[in-house]
């Protein structure tokens, strides 16, 4: 129960300081965790980032204040952290659908984003199997796209599907050079309030990577043509979770990832590390399509 209390304290701190500059580090301290750990867990559990929560709550209160008082728009803008009336007006219109000056009109419709209140409930009783292991340095070649939202919402599914469908040539190229034909690597990194980087990658050796750069061998610089990047992940400790073998394990992957958020927020020995998270798709058909699995590699460190 301590992690629930800590998370609620962090939310209460945000609510008490919506008209002040909010330091994410101080917010995280309310839950006895690091800023990065707190932000990752928050986005997974809630489906939106800490920044989105703060912004939506401020715009909700700003709308109420404009509708219920004679306060000037510029004063309300400054009160809720906007440096200019123009930036406030753009954010206000995007959230409420109307300009701040229209909030006082009779019949104007405003949106309300409610305050978070945690409630404890017993659900599932699901058992998760995992192992903590140190992986050696991993050398990958891949390509990336900037995704919007959080890594574990419905928007992720749509963006990932579009990304895979529109880059078939990249995947075939990587598969041909990969030294692990049965696995595809996806990397989630550089997460912030605006989104995150999503890589599709494959394990490649030094020889194949050098050929990709070497025009004398192929006449083509594949790294430049396909916008491939070399990705080197240093030796690191991961908590590794795996779905059951099945034809389509993606829904279970998302379920497990949400369970990890709750379980590892309260873990007394480890916490999430500010480092890339990997999803390893074992999509090979050695045992048939029914044997597909997905591994989730969460970078962790001892507290």
C-alpha cells in the first residue's frame, strides 16, 4: 500500500502547486522514487504523461476562473504558467475548443479534466514470470520514428502498425543482414511529455555493418539510403518478462506492461533505470506461428 500512498502524495503535491513552477524531481520525491522512474510509472498507469496531466488540470481551472470571475485573460494566463496571451490562447483553444475571451459567453461549452484520486481495488491475482539478468553489450542497426503520446496507449498500437507497414523494405534489408533471423528488436527511448523515439532494429555484426557503410563493396551507402543508425547498448541489467507462446501475443504484451508498472513501482530492491527499454519479438516460425512470444526488457538498477 505504500506505493499507492506515495503516488497519491505526488498527485496532491501537483494539485497544491498548479499555479507555481512544478519541479518533477520534487514531485517524484513525494513517492520516494526518482524523477524518471515516477514519470514512466505514471504514464503507464494513467495513459498520459505528468506534463499532460498538469497542462490539462491548469487549463481546466483557467476555464472555470474565466467563466466565473472578471479576471483578465492575461492575468489568468500568467497565473497558470503561460508567458504570453498568445501561447495561452492556443493551448486554451486546443483544449476547450474556444478562445479564452469566449469563455464568459452564455452557453459557452468548456471541458473539464478531473483531478486524479487513487482507489485501491483487488483485481486479477495474475502471476508474472520474470528473471533479472545482465545482458552483454548489444550492437543493433535500426531506424526510428518519433511517436506521440505514451508508449502503452491505443495511439502506440496505431503508430507502430503504420510504421511497420510503411517500412517493409527496411525490414527486409535488416533481416538479410541480421545474425538473429528469428528475433526483431524494438527500442523505446528519449521519452518526454511530447512523445518518444521508437526504433525497429536487428542484431548485426561488425562485418555486416561495415559493408553497409562501404560503397566500394555494394555501390550503395545503405546507412544513408535507408537512414539506418548504429545502436550500441552497453552491458546492462534488465528485468525480463515474457508472454506465453501463442499466435498473437501483442494484447498480452500490453497487459503485462501495465502490470509491470504497478509491481515495480513498489519493488523494494530494484527501480527502473533511465535507459532504453526493449521489446524483442520472437516472430520466427521454427515451432510454427503458435509459438510466437514477446520479451520485455526493462532496464533496472538496485535501489
